[in-house]
C-alpha cells in the first residue's frame, strides 16, 4: 500500500545533506567542549557551571547509540569498523573504559591533594590514596558500563537486522 506514497530522492543530494548534518554535529560538539573548557578556566572546576554542556554531550551520545541500535545500523557500523581498523570495536571500548577510569582517578587524586592536604608529603599521600581507591572503583565501573551498553546495542541491532532479513525473505517468497 505504500506504493503511492513513495518519494523520489536524489541519492547524491541525500548523501551531501547527511555530510552537512555530520559536520553540524561535529561543530556543535566542538562548541560544547570549548564551552566546558572556557567555563572551567573562567569559573574554576565546578560541575554546576557546565551541567547543560554535560547533558548535551551525554544526551546526544545516548540518543545516537539508541537510534543506531534500534534501526539496525550499529552492528553494521561495528562490522565495518572491525574490517577497516587495526583494533576491534570491543578492544577500543575496553581502552576507553580504562582511560575514563584513569582520567577520573587522576582528577580526583589531584583535587584531593590540592584541596585537602596541609603539606607536600600529605598531598602525595592523599593523591596516591585517592587515586588508587578511585581506580579500583571507576575502572571496573566504566568497563562494565561501556561493555554492557556495547553488547546490548549490538544484540538489539543484530536482532533488528535479522528481523528485516526475515521480512525480506517473506516478501520475496510471496511475490
């Protein structure tokens, strides 16, 4: 029944529009990151001043991940990435999880040493104590979070792809 509602789309125009949207997305993300940097420099390290930017960064990332898995594109992206890259997508998720845990642990260790220590020896002690405790907490947390999100999105995307293939097979049989 959708035969009458089909629109003719010029693929070249459509691809150029998608390229422009991708550039707009990257520009917006760069502006948000610069805004975070400027606010941290100007107002000090306070999360209250960058809450909107953090919500934008996290919200857009979550939306993209959700929609790409819901439309069945995520598993194709992973497959293309793994074919073209030296490191697999899951390996990069592992590296990103460890990196995020390290960065947060370093930040918390430096912040603790700077704000709460009275002497340089106490600052070193606070830094290492907070750094290692944060490392023990945040590295497994981010590894688990990223791995669970990756596996969930991949499974959902593969399920959508297999359902679309079954529908195509069913349509082909009855024609």
